[in-house]
C-alpha cells in the first residue's frame, strides 16, 4: 500500500513528462466499505475528495464525519429511488448512465434551486453487467441532456474491462478522451464545461493519466483491502 504522497509523486512525475500541470489530475479516494478511521487518516495526509458507491453508506459517513471538511462524490450506480437522497449531498455524481436518470436528477436539483455537477458514464465495451450510455447511441441523447438547466455536466467517465496488463485499457481511455473532444465541438460550453475525464483506478491510473484523465479513482492502493462489510445496512 502506497501513501498519498508517494502516489502524488508518481502522478506528478508522469504529468511533468507529458507537459501537463500537476494540478490537472484529481486523486479521488475510493472509500467504499472502508472505516471512517481510515478516511480520517488519509484526510490528515491532505486528501479531501472521497468517492462512495452506495448512497446509504455515504450518508452514514457524511453524518459521522460532518466536522471534517471533506468532499463526497458518488461513483457507484445511482438507483432512481435514491435520487432525492443524493442530489445536493454529493460534490459530483460520476455515474449518470441514462437520460431518464439525468432528468430525475435535474428535476430534484431544480426543486432545491441548485445545479448538480454530474459526469456521464459511457459503457464503451458494452458489457451487459455494467450500466452506462452505449457509445453508438450516446450522441442521440446529447441534445436532450444539454437542455437540463439544473445540471452542470462536467465530463465523461468510464469503467473499462479489468485486464491483468494495464496497457490493455489504453484504447478505452483514448476512445473516451476522443469522445469528449468530439462532444465539446458541438456543445454549448457556457452551459456545461465538459472538461473532466474520470478514468483510471489503482491498477491502471498511470495509463489513464497518459491518455488525459483528470480524475483517477484510487481505492486499494490508498486504503489497502476492504476490512468491513456494510452491505447489510444498505
């Protein structure tokens, strides 16, 4: 298990080689099924942004750690019946995987008088066990997505297949970057910034950074193996 400072050094060295500023990548600590003590320990190292997969677990941790200035992100699948619990509580919802879900988030954000930051999840490999917009139909949904005024669509995210060799994820990361660039050419960037790519995990984050990632989602490498099981409470 590496410390955050060790990972930062790796990322900053890679960014320097690529000619990118060191501030161009956010480390998002994936704290799913991790105890609050470990979250606080990482926070003492300077970590602010934490990603959770389950809404109920995240809300529990928000309550437990409300005295600490943490930013919470939802990176797991958001069920439509948990939209009201989520909007306004998370800095960003990374896993918006359908137009219908986006519309529900938009409606709740409008009720609260806020703009909710989101990312759109693309299922590039079209895996049946994963959710997300299908690459070939995504652009057909964009005109409707762009009109959702209570959303701030910050960019795209993906969960490519897990390969033993991280290099095998490169085509998926490259494809997502190219899709974002194509989208920016026709989008109204005054409404939606579309400047974020959430891609890369503990296994392949350096490859993701090389392909333009701006958010890397690191769990095991920061926390070690998960030691608690809260699924029964979700």
